């Protein structure tokens, strides 16, 4: 978390991590359940106008710039999702949290299509 010119390393208390749910594994779950909703009153980060997503390719400097300029109050940098984490969530029939599967560079849409049987 970047706030007031400083980075903070946030950790979830082990007893608050529901181990049976692959979406809520600590490296994967954004701060929404334990921080955004109860502390900042942000219930749905997909729909709340106070939330903006910054692609990882821009780096931490972009997050710092937004907070330092006053454009944002706080910024959170999340660990990248690994393929085995994505597969565990898919195998459980769940959905990943917003922007947790963000990747760059983006493929050019419509450049190539192939039907998979």
C-alpha cells in the first residue's frame, strides 16, 4: 500500500484466510474484503468511481505519481497471478477478483482467430 509518500507491506492475519477458497488465498485476493469494504466503504470495486486500475506494466512509479499528485488517496500494488493460481480458481468454478488477471501487452483483438474443438 502506498500512502502519504510511503510504501507499507500489508499482511493478512492467518486466521482470517479461508483456506478452502482458492480466490481468497492471500497472494491473490485484492484488499477489497478486508480493507476496501469495511474501512473505505467500497463495496464493489468494479463499479465504484473512486477505484481506478493501473496496469502493472506502468510500474510502482505510476501509483506513487497518482497519490503524490493528489489524483488518488492511496494505492495498492498486488502480486502477479501465477498460472497455477488461475487454474485452481477455475477448477473450483470460481471467478477471479477484478483486475487480478490483468496482463500486458494486450493481444490485438481480431488479429487471429482459431476455433478450438
